[in-house]
């Protein structure tokens, strides 16, 4: 990344001043001895600082045998650099190949030896045009990587229709080397299945990050546009390497000032850094901006002056940023302004903005995370109730952005019932990468399995096989526009994400946004190889930890479908006792509904009837306590404490068992990690070890506090062999965390 290269220099490398023949003889002798000593020192293994800054783009030297093989195949680089995208592509290849192979390939205008790497498009490189490759169907971002004979010599080609495709293909090629793949008979063809692959930063203009656990905002607004922190470039590289092609710079709880000329200049400067990496910027728009910064008396989307204001504002933005992506909007949700304040619908509001960006090719991402405090209905149902009637009313350039589940990024949620229920509207997935409800940045929780579970869930909207992935990638209903958003976990921390393992969640988000059918395990394997070590003795145990980690966290936080049991406001730690306050559906008791008789939220046809928002085959399963996946039992059912579950245990015993099972898994993670000492660099090993210790303590805290609380309802003893909570319920209830990170302001 952009920083001093700390790799040991080649012992033979000399600068011009070092050249012999310029220094008197005796001094030369002394210098020669010193030189030998230095050369010998340079050959000693040098402990390399590993602070996580380089993410998965470390490009460390490969072992000699592998490097030798690759070196012969990538001896020469033929990659034009006429455009910014071409330039950064070439830079990345030189950096990556140079780092891994010990020396950068020679660069040439045309291949004149075996072992050339040709990178570009038929338009940018005649040699690629001569190959006559089938690039149709790869679109604007796809690529192929192939071993070929170019002008009679063995070569490797990364070819695409566009520069951006060649950039993505180059990162893929580098990944093949980073993960030790064979490259002698390559024939890969890749194109993203999803069009918009976008990070959502919940970053405020004062650099506070809502639900951020990795320092301040990466965007140094005060020093922009004059100071362009090199981190922005490295951020762009990291995103491009996993196919992310858009970023929403500011919080959905938006401040209208981002739309003022002063801030738009800053946004334009960032757009300039990100553009060569194929990344467009988007902004969260505050719906009431025409009143707050435009001097209008209303923000009514039907008011001609309001419409004019948005059109003019949009034109102003595009004059500065011709490839501006468009707007993300949180409206009429959690106190944010929106069209309903003026008696208009979500479609009215979205369409007004869509009309403004349409002439420029922009889009509107309108969030479906809405629930009203005046609405006494189950919060689970409200987004569906509000949005489904408007299916078909949104303009072509509007996507409705839906969280993966109906409540709010809980440790585990069934897929949102809107997926499959709005066939005429492109529905964009919103995942959370930052771990608001999954242990902040200290708990090791790999989100790949959770994303995979949601994307593979079958909505049955058009019969079996109508997976959420097919809704989101547009293939189920034939939408050309499609998108996936992830709420970023990136901040100013040196390691970007607050912990080394949270980088994996950024990584897997990008890979799954590119291909929603990709597997979490394979992605974890790539990530570990690139981030920690290609050594199988590291890869397999670490991937094992990662793959078990989500279930572990669900077990020690919210087993069996429980949800929303965290501390009030900051969301840190267990607080199933939370009640009262401004609204019922911000409390824990609203969601778990524990009584002397049982526990769980009855969302069956006899209860809130949320199940009926799913297609019939899904609804029937969710409605039946004997068929509902046990992971969602208490999400959909209120069950007696003594009822039996599939293990044969009573519900109470199973609950306690799962809490303890989660803690036990963290014990195993700790043991695995300790066993890797010496195989992973000390710096990162140490931090992960300490964070796992925090996680172990907090897992125990979650278990103990939850059991102590729920036992007051069940009145049942702990199953044999289960340790009682370490402290009294009063102790847990009295804990306070006034300065926990990431809270709203
Ligand atoms: C940006 C949850 C979070 C809020 C967040 C909101 C949203 O309620 O706790 O911090 O606000 O989701 O997604 O809009």
C-alpha cells in the first residue's frame, strides 16, 4: 500500500553512489567489509511489521520454487497505461508481481519473448485484438484470463471490453498467485452478477461513525479537498480488488450540509481518487434538504419548487462529478424526514429524486428500513405493509434497498419477507458489515456463513429455487438493475476495520456482491492465504474457526431465534431486561415476550401473522413449530419452557445448552489460535489472542446474564453440569457503558 517498502533489499542492489571505482582503495576495503556484513545481515530473516494495513494485498515473497515457476510465466508485462484506469492496473501488477516474485516483470510495448502477460482490451492492445477472444457477454466489468499463444509464444492474457474489466481481471490474476494456484493452463471467464456493489458508510461530517468500531471516519472532511490522504487510494485498491464499484460516503441519518458547495468540492476530490479504480461515489440525501439548505418552506415532493431545487442540486453535483452514482435515502424511519411528512408515499419521494438523476444516468437507492412509532403492528411486518402496495410505482432508476432481515441486522434473522414480494421493483440487499449486534470489532465473527444463509434462502416467490440471491441479482424477475450494499466497517484505525478478522467481513462482502452464489468457505480460504499465510497448517484451522464463529455468537447471544436483547442505545452487551422508554419496539421485552408460561414472539397466523408475508411454502414451514428451522423457533413462536425440541431436551434446557455451547466454541477458537503461535506473525497473533480473551469473557457474560434473567421466568433449575451464572442478575442489570463506541450522536 502507499507507504515505505519494508521488504529487505536485495543484497546485491546498489545505488549509483555505491558503484566501485570512485573511492580511494583503503576506504574501499573497509567499505567492502562493511558491505559484506550488511549483505549478510540483509540475508537474515527480518521480522516484518504486520499491522494489518496492507489487508489482503500484502504480496509477500512466495517460496522459491513457486516464485521461479511464476517468474517464467510473468517475465514480461505488456499493459498500456494511457488512461488512469490502465495506469493503476499496471502499477498494481508491478507491485504485486514484484512483491511476490522478488522482481518486477520487465515492461514492454509488445510481447517479444515467452512468458509475457498481456493486459487490456482489444482497443488498448493490438496483441489482444489479434487473439480474437470471445469477449461478448462479459459486459462492462467482466474479463477473461487465459493461457494463450500470442504471436507464436506462450503468454497469459487478461482481456476485457473495458479498462475496468482488465483491472478486475488483474486483481484476480494476482489472487491466483497469492493463493498458490496453477497458472499454466488458465481459462477463466468472470463477470459480476450484480450491477451495483456498494459500501454504505454511516459516517458523519464530524468524523463520528454511527455503529463504527474502528476509529473515526476515514474521510478527513476538514482537510479535504486539499489533502488527499494516501489511505483513500489504498481504500480504492482494496475495494477494486474485490469488485466493489460504489461507495456512499455519508451516513443515512444524513446531514444536508453534504449537499452544500463546500462539501461537494470535497466529495468531488474523493471521487477523483476513487474513479481510476472503477468506484463511483454516491451520497445519502436528507429529504428535508430543500428546507434546510435551500431556503424553501417545504420538501413536499409534489411541490414544483422542491422538484426544481432537486434538479438544480443534482445538475450542480454532476457538473462537479460527471460519474456521480446517485442518492441513498432513509426516509420516514427512526425520525428521519420523508415524503410521508407531506402526505406523500415512498414512491412519490423516490421518484422525485430519480427524475432529477435520470438524465445523468444516476440511480436512487431508497431504503425499506421503515417502521413507525404510531403503528401498533409487529415491527417485523411494517416494511412489507408499507412497500408492497407501491410495487410497480417506482421509476426505472430506483432500487428499494432492503435489510437482510425484517428487524435490524440481528445476529441471525430469517430473510426479509420483501424479497420475492415486489417483483416489479429491483430490490437491493443491505447487509451490515460492521458488527453492531455481533460483538463490535472485538468478537471474531466471520459473516460469510450468514450472508450465504440469507442469499441461498428460498423465497419460493416463483416456485422452488427462487433464492434471495436470484431476487437480488435481478435474474428472477429479469431486472437489468441490481445491487448489494454493505454497511462499512472501515475507519481510521491502522488495520482499517478495528480488528484483523473484521477485514474478512469487508472482503467476503465484496466477493459475494460480485457473485451472490459464491461460497463462504472458499472465500475464507482465499482470505486467510492472502492475509495470514498460504501454509495449510494455518489455513485450515483458521478457516475452521471462522466458519464456526457466526453460529457461536448466535448461540451465546441470541439462541433459537431470540433477537434484540442487547444494551439500550449503544447495543453493547446483554440486556434482555430492557423495557419502557420512548417506544416498545426498542425494548428487549417486546421481542422475547418471556412469561412464566414460555418465551418467544408469536408471529404465526394465530399471532402477529408475520408468517403470511412469506410465500405459502415458506409461511407454512415458519408457521409450524415442528417444521420451523430451530434457529428461528422463538422468532416465530411463543413456546412453553417445558416443550420438547429436536434434541429431546426441554426448551429451557436447550436454551441453556446453546448458551454454553457458544461459550465452548470460543474456548475452542482460543485453543486453535494459541496453537498457531509462531506460524502467524507475533504482532497480529498477539492482538487476535487478546481480542479472543475479550470475546471469551463477553460470551460468558452474555450467557450468564441471559440465563440469570430468563430463569426468573422459567423457574426451572439449570440442567445437570451447567454452571450457575457467575454474578447475580442485579449485578448484570446494574452495569452501565456510557461511552461505548458507535452510538448515535
Ligand atoms: C443509521 C439501526 C441502527 C441505527 C441505524 C439504523 C438504520 O437502528 O441502530 O444506528 O441508523 O439501524 O439502519 O437506519
